[in-house]
């Protein structure tokens, strides 16, 4: 794998979306009160930064709340794991997602290798752009895709536990020199 440039990068899991069972999750926007929660994450981000987000509304909106007036680049490669659209109960989704984070792949879900490949290419590309500008890379994304990617590059004892402990929103900082991953906001 190509090295991710820079000293550190920040991954932001999106704030809580307004859940609508009739709409695929990749189209959910932030709930109004979640915008405030996202805005509070500004306190944990050094400015200026290079902001990039998944094209999914909940991630892009979370990142825009953090970035304020600064530009946010969007990149489809930072999207959540692609999976079929049908309504899961919270329990059913959690069970399937935990299985996925543990290395399983429920029927119709994007293979881990595809997630790692697309996510890694985006991280390498945007980290190089951020480094060339002397900025910290701040990535607005999701839970499963970045967990699978981080587990492929860094020491995460149990990816399923790591994923299950992420909050809406949350910040994960990766020390690229020491290759250490830590959650900042919990």
C-alpha cells in the first residue's frame, strides 16, 4: 500500500441523520439538532485544514458544519459500505454490521477488498493534496468503511468493537508517524 502522507489525519463519523425507512440510507440528511453536535466538533480540529467528505448528505453536511465557511471537497470513494436497500430494525442492522466489521460479508454487501481499495486510494490522494498545502486532512465519512480501511492499515484489536463504540458524531485521529488510532471525542 502507498503511504498516507502527513503526520496525522482526522476522520469524522457523521452526526445522526434523520432516519426515513422509505429512503435509502445513502440519501439521509442530518437531523436539525445534529447540526449543532457537528458544529461542536470544530473545537477538536486545527485550522486551517483540508476538508473532504463522502458525497452522502449526512457526511457532507457534518463536514460543512465543522468547516464553516471553508471549502469541503466531496469524494464518492469515501462513501459507506454499499449494501442493498431494505429496512433493517436497529437490532438487525447492528448484527449485520458487527458481522461485517468482524470480517463477514452479508449477502449483497460490498466486499471488504473493494471498500479498502476505494477508500485507500481516496485517502492517499487527499492526504497528498493536504500535505502539499501544509494542512491537516479532515475526512467526513461513516462508520463501517473507515473501520474496515483502518483495520487493513493500522493495529485495531477488534474492528467490530471499535465500530460499535463509535458515536454520532465522533472523531478518530490517526497518528501517521506512530501508526496509532485513537478516538478523540469519547
